[in-house]
């Protein structure tokens, strides 16, 4: 009976505000009154609407906060993208710089190692050369002396052969001259005797 009277009251123009503002919550409240049949329907209806108002207010606050947060995030997305891009670029630059420094350090260490090995190789080569010279020099000297002696012997033998040939030629010439002298010895003998006398005088 009370619900029927309340519905009849809604038909009046002055109840348009209540119907427009409350609407669904009032409908739910009246359904709850019919369902639970409280001892004081007016107080129950008032408490129900009050609870609904608080609940809706909190819901609307949360909805508004969520909407505002989404709006702020939507407005900040381009800035965030740019910020993330700048951070990514800086991170990449720092990474590349670190890699470049690492490569340079490795190259320096490699060059230092190559220089050390080169110096060590040169030192070992010098020591080996000096050792080889000290070991080979006596052998080379002996070989050079042997070669010099062999050359000197060949020269001496050649000169000796030439001397012997010259002596043979001289003996032949002397023998030839002696033969010629014996043939004309009589004629020349007197002249030689006269010459010897003149020399004695």
C-alpha cells in the first residue's frame, strides 16, 4: 500500500526532480522495501538512499580519478615516448662510448704486447747472431787462412814454374852462345888476349 502511494506520488510534476535525480537508486530502494518489508519503510528508504549516495559518490570519485589519470597519461604519452627515446639514445651513446674505449684499450694492450714481443725477438736474434758469430768466426777464419795459403801456394807454384822456364831458357841461350863462341874462338882469342894485356898495363 505504501509502495503504491509512493509510485502515485511520482506521477506528480513536483516529483520529476526526484525521479530525474534518483531514478534507478530510488527504484532499487523501493524494491528493497517491498522485499524486506522493514518496520519503518521511510527510515529504511532514507538509509538506503544515503548508503547509495555514498557508494555512488565514491564510485564516481574513483571513476573520475581513473578518467583523470588516463587523461594525464594520455597527455604524457608523447612526452614519455620522447623521454624514453632520449634515454635510449643516451644509453646507446654511453654503450658505444664504452665499447669504443674498451676497443681502444684492447688495441693499446695488443700494440704493447706486439712491441714487447718484437723487442724480445730482436733481443733473441741479436744474442743468437752474436753467439753464432762467436762460434762461426774461428771456422771462417781457418777457412780464409786455408784459402789464402792455397792461393799463395798456387801463386808460388806459378812463379816457380816461370822461374824454372826462365832458367831453362837462359841455359839454352847460354849454351847456344857458348857454341857460337867456340866456333869463332880463335879469332876472338887474340883480341881478348890483347885486351887483357891492355887492362893489366
